[in-house]
C-alpha cells in the first residue's frame, strides 16, 4: 500500500474460516468511482485465480463513513486457508 499511496493504511483481517474483512482507513474522503475500482479489482483478482469469492462493499467515505470497508466470503475455502490473516478485532 505504501508504495503507491502517501496516506492511510490498507488492512485485511479474518473473521472466521470463510470471511475476510478489508479496511482502508486514514485516507481522505474519496469519490464513489474510486471505491468501485477497488471493488472491481478485488472481484477480478479472485476470479482469475479461480477462487470463489463474494465481495461486498459495506462502508465508504464517499457516503460519509469514516473508512472504506469490504467483506469477502469464501464459501468453499478449506479450514485454515485464511490463517495467514490475523483475526479481526470485533470492536472495529
């Protein structure tokens, strides 16, 4: 993230064996099109790698939220497949 952006952070955390949350925080409010681009990128990245993923945008600075958030569901993920991601803090 820091190679291309001069502010904010991009964090990925898992909720369970089938759910990953991504937060883009600390960035200036954006326009909806920028988030559409990120959402499309995520969908396509999973598609071309053959991973069945459901991508949902849940928060957006363009609509007044404090950060942008996505939820990814991997219904066919093997147990432990997302183990490389830290567990999400439920208070966030």
